[in-house]
C-alpha cells in the first residue's frame, strides 16, 4: 500500500494547531483569546475531516478519535462563549 505522507503531515499540523492556538491565545487580550479559540476549534474540525478521509480511503478505524475531536471542538466553543470583551 502506498503511503500518503502529505495527509499524514496535514493531520499532524491540524492536531498540533489545536493546542498551539489555545496556548498562544491564553495570555492575550480577551478579544484575541476568543479569536485564537476560534482558530483552535476550526483546527479540531479539520482534524475530524482528515480522520474521516483516512477512514474512507485507507479503511483505518478512526471513529473514536473523530468523536474525541468533536467533543474537544464543542468544549472549545463553549469556553469561547464565556469570554466577554
């Protein structure tokens, strides 16, 4: 089976982006923090999409990870709503 290293690289970058954007926004203004959380949520959704592709194309079971990232995205959105500016 041929390996798709670009897909592997993309999912690594998307998943790392979730944590990196939360961390980067932590000490910023409330407005900037909310923006970084939005980016982190988008990266979580991107990761879910990439996991769906991996599941479809390579028949690798990714449903558990998909669910974890969906929950994470919801948690990020809920936290973002608590921030007022």
